[in-house]
C-alpha cells in the first residue's frame, strides 16, 4: 500500500472538529478550577467581612478587573498554544499591557504619596503572604488546564504550561479579591503580579513534563 493511499484511508475516519472545541474544554476546566479555588478560599482564608462595602469602591474593582484580564490573557494564550505550532502572542501581549498599566498607576500613586507613607502603601499588611496565597488558590485550575492541554497537541511545552499558569493565576487573583483587604494600586501592581508570575513559572516548569507526548 502506498503512503498516500494509507493517509487517504486514515482520513476517512476523521470526524470534523468544531472550531470552538478547544475553548470549550478550557471553559469547563475554568468552571471546576474556579470552584475549587473558591471552596479553598472559604475553608482556609475566608471571605473578608466588609466585602459588601469593598465592592462599592473603585480600587476593589481595579484589582478584580486586573485578575480577570490576566485570566483572559492566559485563556487566549493556552487556547492557541494547545494546537501544533500555536502562538500565544495575543494573550501574552494582553497580559503585558495590563501589567504595564498597573505599574504606571502604582508608580503614580507612590509619587503622590508622602515619603513617610510610601512603604506602608507599597507593602500593605500582607505582602509576605499575598503571592503564595494566589499560588495556592491557582492549584485546582492549573492542574485542570494542564490536564486539558495534555489531551490536545501542544508543541511548545514550557510556553503552553506557562499559559496554563497565567490562566490559573489570573483566576486565582480574582477569587483572592474576595478575601484580601489590600486595595492600593501600588500593592496590586507588585504583589498580585508576583503571584501571577509565580503561577506562570510553576506552570512552565510543570508543562515541560506534564505536556510531553508519550
């Protein structure tokens, strides 16, 4: 049997795949991962008691939006990188633009803050724990998104894993807003971003092995 004939016969059994099939798989992972992060938050960190008042402030919505934008950026990146030779350029660009905007807002805040108050504004009360709390909350979605990506066809394994980490980290940041009392842009730009960087790095490290074809 000739090679071309074999390929034609194999192609006869291939069913068409819906264009949004990959996105749907990651959307399902998002539902389970976000639910897992929320359950973890409720049983470990707990909701902030003044949440009803906090959601009426612009700063609370700033950090929530930041987390959601990073989650969207990770979703866009991993959806593309889970395909052969896919590019995550759009998602990465969106994440970098959001980060740059927060850095500008945070720097502007520090410049206009009295020198004696700058450290307290920048460090807040929870800078030592914030990045690691976000990393912990990202765990359910990171594992779920790696599982989904493994069932697809990524070829740039570390980059696809990093996109899974960004996807999970942004989602974890949004969930963490329900607990965290910090609202200053300088704090968010530094320590929330550090949490997203941690999840991205962990995702990249895991992706090199978890996404490898067997």
